[in-house]
C-alpha cells in the first residue's frame, strides 16, 4: 500500500485504513486523498476548494505532485515538478503507468 506522511489530526481530520488495502485522509468526513494498494491515488474536495483543503492535499501527495490555484488558468490545477498538467477535478486519480510512474487519469469507475 502506498503510504502517506503522518499528519497531525484534530476532531475534523483523520487518517483511516480500510481492510489494509486503502488509506484515506479525511477532513470533515470527506476523503480528500485515498491511497489504494495498487498505487492509485484519488483526489477529492467534494466542492470544498479552500486553502486548508489544498494544503491537506499537498501534504499527502507524493513528490513531485502538487495542487495549486492559478487565476489565469481558471481555478485549481494539478502540477508535476512545477508544470501544470491538467485542471483539478474532484474524484480525479493519479495512476501508475506500465513503468510505475504516476499519471493523471479521469475516467469512469475503476
């Protein structure tokens, strides 16, 4: 299973493990980052596009991935090594390709 940094938690935040296959970073009952044992990472704000949510996403994302806001491009974007690759959308995933490198993915159900 992919691991995340251990973050301080409060009444509103927690990291939960389910069946040993999935770990989640929760904020107010929203799984903002979900790590799957096959290497996928799902990102989700449930519409809570706040500075705090963006901070929690970035604390959990592995290097070189970041979520950042860019008013010129219209909202949040997903960045790799400082280069904007795509517009951020809820429920988007990073999935490992055949070489094990994470790439953005926006499809239907897995």
